[in-house]
C-alpha cells in the first residue's frame, strides 16, 4: 500500500499521521460499535491504514469516513473474509465473527481495495442522517409553539438527506407516551429520564415552509447516495438501519427542498428571501461539530443573519451542556439548546447524541 498522504511534505505527513493515530487510538465516538472500536486499534497500529484514512477532504472526521468507506464496499457485495465480521453484512439474528479477531482481515482488505477506498474517502462527506434526531427538533418546536406568533419557517442546516425535516410524518414513543403519527412506518422510541415533566409533543407550531441547506445534499432517489447513507450506520445498529430505510422510503415520494452550499455562503441570502417579520426556526444537529475551527465564527454569524429579517429561534444538538443544568449528572449527553429571539440561551433538555434518551429537569 502506498504510504503517501497526497500533497504534503514528509514532516507534515508524519505530524498528520500522529494526529490520526491519536484519533484511532481513542475512538470514543463508536459507543455502540465494538467492531469499529476493535478495528480502530488495528488502524492506529498501521501507518498504511492511517495514511489511507487521511485522504479525506479537509474538515471531514477521519474515523467516520474511513469506516464508512470500508462498510460501503462490503455492503456493495464484494467477496472478502472481512465481511464475516460485519453484523450488517452477516444479517440480523446471525452471529458475526468476533470483532477482536477482525484486524488482519481489515489490513488485507485495505491492501486489496486501496484504490476503491481512496476514491470514496477522498470524495464523500460524513453525512450520517440520524432520523432519531427528529425527536430533538420536535421537542424544541414544542417550546417554540408557546412563543411564536404565527406559522414558522423551518430551516435545517446540515440536513444531509432532509429526513429530519419530515419530523411531522413520524410516530414517537418517549418514556412510554405516544405522539405523532401512530400509523407511520417510521416509529422513533426513546427513554425519558429526569425529574422534569415531558411536554406534550403533539403541541407544535404551524409550519409555513421547510427547507434544508447542505454542503452536499443527499438525493434519496439516487441509489448510490442511499448506499452511502446506509454505510454510515455502524454495522451493529440494525434498528437504526431499518429506521433509516423506512424514513428514506417515506421521504422519497416527497423530498424536502434542499439548497446546496456552505451555510456560511447560503444563509445570508436566504434571510433576504424569507417573508420579513415572520417567525423562523433554524435547526442543526451533528453539523457544527464538522465545521473547521477557523470557520466556526462565520458559521454562527451566518445563522444569526437569519434573525435580521424576522424573529429567529435557533435550536441545536451539538455539544455537551455547559454548564450542565443537572444537579448531579449521571449520563453523558448533548444539550438541546435553544436561543430565543431576545438572545437568551436555554438548555431545554440533555439528550443522548442519537436521541435514544431525553433527560428533562425543572426549569430554572
Ligand atoms: C453528520 S451529518 C448530520 C446530518 C443531520 N443533521 C442529522 O443529524 O442526521 C452533517 C451534515 O452537515 C453538513 N455540513 C457540514 N458543514 C456544513 C456547512 N458548513 N454548511 C452546510 N452543511 C454542512 C454535511 O454535509 C452533512 O450532511
């Protein structure tokens, strides 16, 4: 396997490789994937694999991109012993080979398919569309319903395939209570924790329009794009894969409109096209975390620009709560943040990153 990271000198290459080694040595992100955690250790120990993982576009998270590429190739049906370690390829209800023994097969696979993997890693973006995050949007909209005068324009930044924008066509069961469409093929189930009450998630504002913005909108009607979304679901997560398939099937007949481009460039122009004075809600989840550090201020300013022509509610699920509003937190989660038009920031709930649980607390 070529040991070159394209286009950088030897010193920069060594430095980049060490950064990557660090990421693959502690792959804390793969909470529910023993296979990716085990294979990350193999990558961390192999310079050739680290260099391959480093061929992604600037700002793309290398561990997600690398395993997404491997997974996509396996899902496309290539015949290789590595497939036997992937629960997604082996299929639900059948045992995959032990994750801890998969390393040598990964090394052989990457040698054999280096060209194909490089093609995917260097062109694709991390675009995992977690349908379950529609629950975060619905939860936030419930709070906004009590505040917004009139129907809201909803804009999702980093919408991927736009599946969260169809939040009103899904069913939800949270802490045993049901909301939304009980007959929908997409049923999201989450736990509810905490002393705070669970709001009535059937109370929502009227929605005047929905629109997505993405660097690279995923067209759910394109089979290749669909396969990439499926490849970004970790191999063990059969339920998430089934949910994704159901949401794509539901959305394919009526996909939401998505503007292509960097939010930094697109949003200021969009602000001028929204009807002046009408309420608007911007939502982003697992998007800001992919924006390079030196672009974050511009990203935030672009979102804030939507508030220049009407009242803006800014809802997000990105980072850990800071400060944590829970008196003695026992679960690691992300803040469901809401910035209201008066500039006040509220943490509505603490949620698991994929919205598998929601923790509420009495309002301060
Ligand atoms: C990890 S995905 C999350 C998708 C979706 N928000 C969800 O929670 O399922 C991040 C998405 O953000 C998009 N993205 C990242 N930076 C962006 C930017 N500056 N402007 C627009 N989209 C961006 C990516 O293309 C990708 O589709």
